[in-house]
């Protein structure tokens, strides 16, 4: 399926022009699961999208959780701090 092909592209060809192009398009799409995968594939450039997904009350909780996990597991702690703090502060306010 199209989703499976995109998932392979994001996992196996991360950093390539093709992956960057597709991920940039999908991160603006409507499928939250694919948005998370695309944002992760974009690396540091995908951090704002992950924070936005984590703060989106309309989408399913699993997608928000996946975005928070992706932020929390991002390897560059300095780059991710403002985005993770934003997501966590939103989620805390929702409790």
C-alpha cells in the first residue's frame, strides 16, 4: 500500500532527497500516524511538526503519544528541549 511504501522510504532512505521531499509533503497532511513518521524522518526539521501533533486535541491520543515519544527520544537534547517543553506543558494543562 501507499502507507507501507512511505514507511519504507522514511525508515530505509532517511536523509535522501526523495525521502525529504515526500516527508515534507506528508507532514502537512491529514493522517496523524503518517505525519509522525514523516516528521521523524525529517530529523531536526520535523521537531516543530511533532510538537504541533502532540498538542493537537482533535487527533487520536495514540498519535499524540507517538509524537511525544519521538520528541523525548530525539538524540539532540538541546535541539528538542523547546519543542518537548511545549508539548508537555500543553499535555499537562489538559490533565
